[in-house]
């Protein structure tokens, strides 16, 4: 059994969980259930026996669990903690749902435990539960592929028909990759962006498990999440949680079904978003200018990679021969690299592959909020985007690390 699931269904939980809720959870999988008689829940006089039976069931091998029950338990366990409780309460407030506890007994406060709340909301308020689960998946994404559309100001069409067509097409894509045809998309407005969190299946996992010195083979399919966010003002689409080979396909589905503009993200400059040319030109003495934002205390360059490039003698194509990586968590990794490569200049033979830097944001307290950003042109800026994304993008723009889209298009037109 997965570690987080074993922790979730521990004896403390089974001794205090509302039996009515547990009965309803098992009832969802009655036809595939083996090893537990649901009739025991209907006898009010045998509550202790029911709890013992549930505890024995969860103590047994996972191959006795219906696949659907395993999926349900993993989803509930994911939100059955303090962070999950915060997300549940936030989404309940957003949706105008009041979460009342109907549990009774000698320990009513036990039913305010995050595990119990997650179980109740899963059964009674699936819209709140799904939204909270989506937000957790969204917060977990730091590496996003970005596509810029052919035009700015193209609005998304989010009526039910367009949403249904998108989900159907996405489900077919995932099924083609042997991930099942399950696809549920949560649609959210976040300031200037439309955000989608797409729940889909993972490839089947088959593994050996041991129970009382006996080996069994179990197979299961976990749920995974893809994340999309689209800004109509800039025409920028961000995608995370999808295999690299499928990112452009999912972008095309969004362009076709939601924007009604097939090929919108298929331009030559669609992923030509970031540049390290200012660092390359300045050399090892490059430093970020952040004077325009008084809330940024400091920007530290913590990692840099440079590649030694040249023409392949056989093919004539440019290739990387070897690389140097410098890291410095206290000062400036770029300057440190310059000390290591004293007498060397960045230029056509030495190209910067990526840099990572730490931005210190003032919070009004004693310590600053630190955000790590990894910039790898032309398409990747990797960082936690929930709180300071706008200010980090401004930092990149003001330091010349964002490609000028209009200039690029003008150059293409001139050619």
C-alpha cells in the first residue's frame, strides 16, 4: 500500500471516522468489494464490530481493494492534511458552500480533523472537493511550457459545448497514450487568466507486494493532473503536467476548441520567449537591476551553466562539446564561474545554457520571501508562480531577458 494511503487509513482514523460516511464510501464500490460485509454498517448495536471489520480490511493486502476504492482513498488522502483543509475551506467560500458537520458522538471535534473533513466533502460536496484538488495540483506545478499565440486579445470561448468538445478531444488524446479515456477539467478564472486543471489517468503500474511472506502482483492506474492557463490580453498559454511530446498537441486542442483558431500556437515564434543575450553580452559581471521594484531586496545568481560549442568536424553542425556548471548559494555563481574561467570571454565559443537566481521579496516581516527562478531559453522559466509571477516577469522584462515579440515578428516579415 502506498505510504500516504497507509497513513491515512491508520487505526486512529478508523476508530473515529463517521461510520455513515465510511459506509457510503464502500457502497460506491459494492459490486467489486471483496472481504468486507457492508451489512455490518446497518446494525447500530455493532459499531465496534464495524470499526474492527474496517480496520482489518484496511490492514489487509491492497489487492483486495477495488481499483475505484484505491483511487478514491488516494484522492481523499491527498487533501486529508492541514494544507488540504485550507484549500477545501477556500474553495467552499468561493463556491458559496457551507460545510456543516453532521457527525455526532463522544468526540465531535474529531470530525474536524482534516482527514474526516476531506472524506465528508468528497462524498457530500464533490464540486468543492474537485476544486480543492485542482488547486493543489496547480500549486505543485513549477515547470511550465509556454506558447505565445499569433495575436493578442483573442478571447476564450467557455460555454458548455466548447468545454465538452475540449474534454472529449483531450480524453481521446490521453487514451491514445494508454492513459484511459478519463478526463475531467476544472475551469477557473484567476485575475487575467483562464486556468484549467485536467485530471486524467496515468499509465498502468504493476508491482509486487508482500503480505505475510506471500508475494502478490497488483495493478493500478493513478490520477494525474495537467495544468493550462491562458491570458487573452497577451495570447500566452502555459502548460504543465503533460509529456513534452504532447504539449504542442494539447495547445492545438485548446486553440481549436476554446479559441476557435486552429494553428494559433503553431507559429515560428510560439516558444521563442526568453533570452540570455544580455548576460552573454555583459559577461561574468552581469547583475540584475531591480531598483524599479523597492519590494525586491536582492537578486542572487545561484547557478549558471556554460557550454563549449563549435562545429562538428564531420557534419559541420553546431554541437556542444562539454559544459561547466557553477553554483553559489551565498554570493554570485556567475562571478564565481568567471574566477574559474579567468581569461575566458563569453562569446560564440562559450554560450550560456541557463541561469538560476533567487529573488528576495519584502514581506513586511523580519525575513524575506525567497523565490528560485531557473531560466532556460528559449521557452522555459521555472518557478512557483502563485504569488509573485507578475513581478518576476517584470524583472525579466526590465533586464532584457524576455524576447520582444513585435521585434521578432517584424524580423520574420522582413525575411
